[in-house]
C-alpha cells in the first residue's frame, strides 16, 4: 500500500500481514506496529502532536477515514 510522500504527515495504515502500522509520510519503515487499530491511532496521535504533523487514519481498504491536524494547519482561522 502506498503511503503519501509528504513528510509533514503521519499515517495509520493496515499491515499486509495483519495489525496496523504507524508511518511517517514517505517512509519505508513503520514507526510502530500494533495489533489493534485503536492502539495504533493512540500512538500515532502522540507522535503527530510531538512532530506537529497531520495525521491520516486509513481504513482496512486503504482509504483515508479520518484526518487530524496537530499543528502545521494550512488554514488560517481567526478567533
């Protein structure tokens, strides 16, 4: 499964051999492997907050199901 090449993102993606991986955009290796999606998302949020990156959470089919911004937000929102 191809993961986006933007190094300003982290992704939670399904692993072909089972479980879930946390990967930085464009990285060949994962930052962590987890048995459950919930555990992977929890760790990915910690990593993404610390790195000020966007977090993309994928479904089992590879589509992005959810996206979280932890800094580096491209929109300029007043208020």
